[in-house]
């Protein structure tokens, strides 16, 4: 069983790949009433259940749901996630049975099935958020949305008209198997409340792509800040700390010391750095603690700063809409017009 870091990953088709509420972070630039849009019907395809039901009786023919409804995702899942090869291979069933005979994998599968037996709450929240998103960005169409079990592999998968989430990565921060593989900071985001934000983050990363090659820290800050700001707009009932992947105490600490964090970035001449290691210390969840700061601070502190810059930019430029924000690639202009300091 593979145990990668908790970051949402990029998959290559896209093989892709994450506030105590406060007035400072209030979303602006939403002049329109999205209630005029017909809410899409969201039904998550339970690939995980279809596969599990079949593997319990593999002598039966592959069910139609897997052969037809889930055909594209089955190919992706078998070839790249659990690596059992093509579903058309004569050895596919044997390899799949071997995978499920692994005690850790089968335990994860059973626990995930029990934890997510009912998902009507997730479908309702996700459907409402997609309605909001499609009001501002009508070109974004609903992909086929799946759930799968990966064996603690990728959290979210995005492909051509495919969006899937690995529910075994969201079994609760106290889930016993997580204790040996993940830090307490990582485990706090392995909860049901992160399912919808992570689905949407995956979709936004794919729809609003970012070329990290030769990018500056500033570019990374603004890009991540835009994603969180947009999440905040389409998930208004989700607290800001959850969207950032922080605890409330971590968010409060960052807000309290925001000026000092910004001063540190400027004084160390990091803002325009293109050095990968420097940037990763601000942006990566893999960085030990917050890298440049003390242990109390969260990882991905750069996402926090980016979100604050974008929030201030939108607050001071009332005529800017959400589509305007996402289309603007002049990050220096955004910083300047935000008057952030």
C-alpha cells in the first residue's frame, strides 16, 4: 500500500492533483444573484461500491455499471491508482483479488464503505456549490463525479470529464491507520468536512491551471489565494479555516501576526524568488511545520498570505468580478492595487 503525502496530486491527464469567520476575509465582487440558475442535479457515482460488490463475487460477469457507466474511470483506476493493469487483461481479476486480499487495503475499503454509506449531505453541498460556480463561469461543465478507494494514494483525481475523490483519505483524524503514516496537522484535514472543498479544489486547479515553471513566490501566492477566495465564494457556509486547511487557532495566529509574516517575506527578498525550495517552504504541505516560522504556525502559510492579498484586492476594487479576478494574470498589478502591507 502506497503512503504518499497528503497533498492533492496532479495526475497527468490531468493526473493531478488544499477562518474563524472574520470580516477581513469577506468575499466581494459578487454582484449577481445566482438563484436565477437552475441547480444541477448532482449524483456521485459510487465506483467504490460497484467494484467492492463485484470483487466479493468475481466469478460473476463484470456488472454493467463498471463496464459502461464507469468504463473510463475503471481504466484510469486500474492502470494508475491501484496498478492492476488493463481491465481487458486476462489477469485483471486475479490481480484485483490479490489487491483486495491485502489486509490493510481491505480494512480501508470496508471502513470507507461504512463511513460513506450515505452521502446525501455531500451531494447537496457539492450541488449547491457547483450551481454557484457555474453562475460565474458558465463554461465549466459538471464532470462525472466519482468516489473511489485508493489505499491512501491520491486524494483527488481529475481527468477528461472525470473528478473522483479517494474516500479512504477522509475517515477522520482519529482513524487508527492514519496514526502511523500522517502527522497531526495532516490528519486534521482527513475528515468528512474536507470532502466537498477538496472535490472543488481539484476542479478549480484543473479549470484555472497554473504554470509553476519559472514562477515567482508572488505568482504562487496569488494563484493559491485566488483558489481559496473562489472557494469562499461558492462555499459561503464553510468556515475560512477549513478552506485553508488550518485549525481555528492556526488561522487566528496568522491573522494576529500577518504583518510580521509579510515583513519577513519582504526583508528576506523572497517575494520575487523563483527558487523552488524557497517557494515550497511557503506553499507545500510537505514542508516541516512552516519551514521559516515556529512550530505553532501552519504549513502552506503562503496560501494564507495569498488569500489575504486577493481578499484585500477585491475589497478595494469593487468593480472587479470573480471572472475578472480569475482572468487577470498580472499578479504585480493585483498586489499593487490591493495596497497590501
